[in-house]
C-alpha cells in the first residue's frame, strides 16, 4: 500500500491545470475534490451559451495533442509518471500522433479533435496576409511573396529555432526549477542558443521585413507575453505548432473541458461548483507550517492532506493565506511580480445568409503599429486608439456552435491590466463599438452591424472580479526572463508544507500545453513528497 491510499487532496479551480492534475492525482491513488467558484468547469476556459450560440470564453488554440492523449489514457493505480514525456513515436517529421486522426485512441473515446489549417491567417494593416500552416514549402512560398530577400534568413531562423525547441521544450520542458543549481546548469545552453535575448530581437536577426518579424514573433501574445519582453526561448512555440499542428475540439474547447471532467469523475474524483474559497487553512506543527484544508465562503470547512491551487498565483498567496504563514511569498514579493496584460473579448453572433466571408478559423489582425502598441500595453500601460486583435470564427469548422445560418465568433484585444487604474465601466462599450465597426469597415465581416444578433463582452474587470485574477491579468505572471524557470512561482510552496500550485501562474508557464505540463510536474512533486510509487 502506498502512502497516497486514503489521502485526501483538494484542488482550488477547475481550469485546465486543476482538471489535468485532478486526473493525475486520482491515478496516483489520492481521493481528490476540485472546488470551483463558478457554476461550471473551465475557469478561464469557461463556456458561455446564449441565444443558441456557444462561445469558448478563453483558450481556443489546442496543440501538442499527445499531452491530452496521455491524460485520457491514465487509470487508477497506473499514473505513468515515469514514462517518457516525449516518446519516440511522436517526435520527428511524419510521426505526429495526429497523423490521419486528430486525437489518440484514448482521446477519441471522450472528445473529437480535428486539425485546423492554416494555423493562422495573419493580416497586416495594409490588407496583405500570411497563411501560416507549418508546411515548409508553403511557408517559403509566402515569404517569397511578401519579402523574398528574407528567404535565406528564414532558413537560418528555422535551424536555430529548432535547436531552441529541441533543447528548451523536448529536453528541458519538464524540468522543475526548484533550486538555483538546476537553473545554473542549463544557463550555458540557453546562452549558446542565444535564447535569453528578447524574442523580437532574436527574430530581427533573421528577417529585415517588418511583416515577417511580426509573423515569427507574435505567438507569445497567446500566452500573455510581449514579443519585445519575452526571452527568445519562446521561438520554440513556432516549432511546437509546426511539429504537432493546431487542433480544435468539436463542440469547442468547452467540449474538451467537459471531457476532462468526465475522465476525472470516471476515476473517482469529485467537483463542487459554486464553492469559492475564503481561506486555505494552515497549522503549525513544531517548526513546520502545514496546509490542512480550506474554508469555503459558504461556511463549509474541508479537511485535506494536501491542497493545490489552480487559482491565480497572486490571489492565492495574498488573499487565501494569512500573512504570518508567508515568509518567502510575502505581500511585497508577490506585488513586485509583473502581471501579464489583460484582455477585452467580444463574443458575437451574426447572420451568415448570403455573406461571402473570406476569413479562417484563427485570424490575427495586426494594427498599424506593432512595437509601439506592445509598449503601450505592457510597459506604459496605456489604452491606445489603435489595436490588434485575434478573431476566432469556430463555426467555419463546427457549424453546431450557432443556430442554422449564423456564425459564432469572438475577437480578443490585448489591453493593459488594471495597474493603470482604468475605469472599464466607461471604456468597455466604446472600444467594443470601435472594434466591431473596424471589422465591418475594413471588409473582414461586411454588413456586420445589421447582421449582428448577439453581442456580449468581458473586460479586465471580469478577470479581476469573476476569475479572482490579480490586477485583472489574463495569463498570470508575465513570462519575462526574470519570471521564467527558477524565477517563476514554484509548483511546491516554499512556505507551507503540502501546499502546491498548478496552472499558468507557475512553472513552466501559460498556454494550454504548458498548463498540462505544469500538472505533470506538480504530480511528480506530490508523488515524491508522499512517497507514492509511480
């Protein structure tokens, strides 16, 4: 009998991190309950249904499907934590688990994943565009069309970005940086790969064209980072997508969340909705401080042998744990952490009858400024008149998300977090109208205003008030170099025994693949601490 038998685990939050870890803890033999503030699962990946439309409220880009397959394949007593993180059959050209079918056999029992091509259509302000699909010859054709002088640069970028991917993602992706020594051991490699300079500066070495610099640097925005600030190790995102493709869960990301809930419950886990946490209970036992459970805001007390927070990092430490229990994660330290930007997201439904829509499933619509806008959002924290956006039209792939003859869409605009004190009750509606007018006037969605049948939106206030996200951040701590690896919040609390973190706010970082990786990293720490054989 292992030390996990009969042990009770509580996870705060049912986002991708909480659900992924819940499945792993059940496979390790724990009795796990997830407590969720909202009335349904998903956290940032909550699903909104209205007027016959279904909207994913958060993540829509799914990649590295073998991480998902791994979760659905787990069984009680078979945690598979010692299995290779990147088995040989999913590495290398033509060896994707997604070749031919979009999910592995275990995934297919729960949800249908389909590949999306192109991965993104990236529109520039002059109306030209770049279809990025990971296909080597197609990518080179598009470069030839936009900036033929950069073809040689792309070849060099391709080689160097692959080296960053091989070392940074495949070899080091699951490294837990719990001490300085681990960090120092990999630093020479990162310096050799030139992976510590900023991504935009790294990309600019290879491309003279502003457009191509944008194409090959925008992706960190999807995980909360500015290309001007994140380290060049994020060049690996390009290769993660190229290697395993981009996928969509039929029924939306919410269908994948619901599938993970079913898997968690099939393994014996329980979820309590409408259960916001008031306080994590901490007891002193000799010199040790130990997490022993939590109090919910509805007055219920829950005891546990371990507590994991999938909630926002700053909120967890500053609002859920009394200051006397936090020497390392003091209020000052947590407040000094730079938070990622926030978002305005508009969810809208419109009539499609007779409409010629020349858009793709994922559209990146870049504004007239790139570097200036990024500095406004991340550094100056000012709301600009111009904007860039990510326009998602899932009904091009799955018409069931809207009533017949309609499209469901969402468009996401990066905006500063609430550190600037902006009043979104006044700013929200005018910006929403500007964005929708832009989409119509620029011809992305002709006659949008008269075709519109549903509209709602969220602002940084939603992240702050509903998701309990510090300063309304949308992705946790900003992924700058000084908040990466060892310098990112740790998955095992330094202050309190049997308290752990999982999700975007901890190692390795934001984005659904990283969040699922964080669940495996945290599960390994728990298995080690509780001497569980795996």
